[in-house]
């Protein structure tokens, strides 16, 4: 029972002391690592705040052999569907009457890109405000057969975002070739008239016969397009050879490569998207959305071979568009209306989660200082880096440090647990008990300097570890206490 009480207490305090996220820059809050004893077991907590507030991941370089960073990356937690707006119905039919693709802009904050399905046959994309109201129409230099999805990703000009449209719908599976369209994403200026956009065409065919495709995904690191079929028996994914070649015509289309050897993806896929950091992918069909997590350090397309780490019910209309928001963690989806008068834009808002990690393992057998580089990233693709010093002391500690409850030669989370264990087990700790070793440590456990050792000292220690709270009232060095053993003598 003691262990359960301690764990619960630490978790609650960590959540309480953590700053709010989403409104401040991403940062690593841990500024230094506690020292440890050569050859001993070691544990240190890392924490960060800010950024997108979810989708956090950690990475470390320069760790001494025997130490490891424990920071599992998980799919963000989200609440239920929330209505963010509705597709603009004022443009007149057939515009925005059968929206099949939805993407959020990073170049134009708060803007969605959308396009119609074959019901429209108009080669237009629409810039919409966050509430779904129409901002501007753009007319592409092409003819539309069956547009099914839209995606955002890198292209020929470094540092610029490009819009990709998939003209690859094929309900009868009879098209000898299909094509992608690529345009440099424009800066949106609201207005009633349609503006022209020059589009590149990438013609392609499949290695195994015609397919009905409705899902387009772009690897944000390489710009490689991936497509997934719509098939009631389960879906396959394909990738494009890189670099993309817009110079090839309809008589010599590129051949896409089959990525998944079997129909292993969910059935009847209608849309998908990739998070800005490339670590997560969302796929959806008419009724359900599935989120996938790329294994740490693995190539992007391994994500197609993982099991969904989150599944979301998606409402009661015919949904054919989904995308990540600019924060990289919130999801947006919309419908083809399917005979209804109104088509909402719905979102799954991410719940803020703690950015925490742990360094754990055995320290080297020789004392010294190690420079450890720590990286923290979030769902938006933001990354920050901090270089910390890990001091490894000799095998004999120079004396007990203030707050060093377990006498390891370092002050860390293990000391907070040790102190809580003594407090919950005994009820109180005297300031000085003659001659015994616990007595020698009792005064230096008075972290806040109020003359008593109680729960407030455990709170002060945890505040120091998790949010940069005040150091020990007697300082960071070993302190001899009058009336107690000479604790600073080796």
C-alpha cells in the first residue's frame, strides 16, 4: 500500500507543477542532471513544457555506456468530436457539395484547403477559414476526372510547402493511368474571383492492374507520396519513385511500387494524412479513423506495418476528408454531405500530456563528467536541444548531501520516494537521533529549513526535481549538524 500511495502522490504533483502547454515555446525544463556514484544504479527525471502540448518525444546522445533513456512515444489522447465549423454553402452548386479532401495550411495559419469529388468535375481548390467559410477559389491548369484527396508536403523548392492533389479515383477500376497534381502553396488573399495556379502532372500506373485510390499521404521528410486503395476487402499501399518526374507523359507513366504485399490496411479507406513530424499517420473510412505510430528511428513506410495505436468513431455521415491541424496533434474531418443540407467540420482536440522522460541504468565505474545532449520534440515538428552535464563521483561519497535520503551520493527521485516511505511508514522523522546512521541524515532531510522533517519537505524536494523549485535550505554541499554525527567525514 505504501508504494501505491507514493506513486499516486508523485503523479499528481508532477501534473500540478507542470506549466500549461500550447501557448509557450517548447523547452526542456531540466537544466542539470544529479550526480551519481561510479558503478552504482542511477535514475534521473527529465521534463519539458510548451509547444503543441502533446505528441512529445525524447532522444539522447552521448550517454555513457550502461545508461538508457526511457521515453515511450505514444499517440496523443483526444476527447470526443467537437464541431469547429461547417463547409460554406453559399458558393452555389456544385461547389463544396461533395468534398473529398481536406488539408490544413501551415503557410496560412487558420486556413483549410478543400476540393470536390467527381460530382463537381471542376479543377478548383478552395481556401476556407477555420469555421469553413470561403476565402478564395483557385483554378488549376488541368482537367479533373476524379479528385479524391489532397496533401501538403515538400517539393522542388527547399523550405516551401506544396499542395498535392490525387486525380486517381476509379470506381470501375478501368483507368489505364492516373495522375498527381502538384502546385506551390499560395499565400491566401480573400476575394470572390478565382485565381489561376499552374499545376505539374505526375502520371503513373500500378504494377498489378488498375486500382480505385482515395487516400494520399506525403512523407514530410522526403516528399515521397504514398497512396492507399479503397477496397472493401482490405487496402494496399503504394509509393512513388523519387524524385518525382513531371516530364513523363501519358504514354510513359511512372510505375508505383507496392509497399504492403497484402491487403493489410483497413477496408474502404477514403482519406489520410501524416503529422508534420512524420511520426504519426491517420487513415479513415466512412465511419472510423485509425492512427498509426512510426517506430522510433525506423524508415517512414514501416508505419504501414504497425497496428493502429488509436481508433476513433467518426460520426454518422459519409466522411471522406481528414487531416492533422497545424499543431500536429488535433485531427479535423469532414463529409461528402451524402444528401444532407449541412456538412460540419469536426475535430478531435488533443488533451495536453506531460513531457517527461527518465535516464536509468548503471553509471560507469570511473568518475568523471559526461556531456549528454537531450532533444525534445512535439507533434508540430518543433524540436529543442539541451546539453547537460552528468557528474560521476568516486565510489566513496564525500559525505551525505542535503536531501540524500538513500545515501547514494546524489539527490534524485529515489530520495523523494525514500523520504515518503519513511514518512508514511513511521509518521514522522526526528531532527536528531543520537549515534544511529538514520539520525545522522535526519537534519539534512529538512529540505525547507522549517526545523521539522515532514510531508512539506517531500513536496519541496519534488518541486525541485520536476519544476526547478528551491534548493535545500542548507545549500547543495554536505552539512555537519550540531548534536548529530559528523556526517561529512568519509
